[in-house]
């Protein structure tokens, strides 16, 4: 089944999950240089079509869970995962509904282009706080530099001694942005 077929079947994503967002490539480049351990447990929050989930499953033989509030993105995630010969577990959930116990089972939490509205700052901050308290070793959030993300980053730098670093990629398209990295 192709993407067009899924769209024709009225499986349109509802919360901006209609394409691959470029900030995912910032995390991919970072993980190429700073890889997780083989067979790590990785959660991609706001996974959309799941490019990070698929990359981590394929590259690091990771056990990956893709999390998104939009149930319609998982048809696309499954299609792309199958095309890449990997499996990604799905979890339909909002950030604020993720349980500390679920977060605490992860070795790495990643998310690209997930703080695009000011209303997302608080739920993301609370999710990050729960994950830190649960002992998640590393959290990486990427964004092109939207004001809500930068506000979230400022809070995380202050509270969790996070790092905010400027990054860029040249492929598939030249883009600049930021990585918020929390090491616990």
C-alpha cells in the first residue's frame, strides 16, 4: 500500500502529521556522532510518520516506540517501517498522558518539530520533568527555532542543566535549527 492509497482511504493525519519534518534530520546527524547503545529502548514522541523511530530501529537495532496523539499517523509509520524492514511499537498518547513508569523504561527519548504551539510548552515540560525524575538517561528535542521551543529550551536549561546547541543539515535540504539535549 502506498502513501497516496492511505490518503485516498481517508487516513489523513490530523495534527500536522502529514509529512516528514526536517528537525528529525538534526537528531539523526547528532545520533550518527553520539549513538545510543545497540538494542537501546528509544521513544520518539510526536512521531508522525516515524522517520526517527525507523532510523533508530534500523541503525541501532533499537527497540523503538513511536508516540503520537494522532492515531492516523500510524498507518504511515507502519508503511515506512515495513519498507525499511523494521518494527516500531505504537503508542497513541498525548505528552501529558505518558506515565512516569512508561517513560522510565526508555534509554533515550527523541522528538523533532514537536513544540510548535505555545500550548505545547507546558505539557512537554511536564513530560520532560517526569522523564528526568524517572531516570531517562538522555532526551533530545529538535526544532528550527520557533518561539515556543526556545521558551521550552530556556526552562530546561535552567531546571535540568540542558544544552541548547545550534545545528544545521545540508541534506535532504539545507536547514538550520537547534537541539535541546538533556543528559541525566
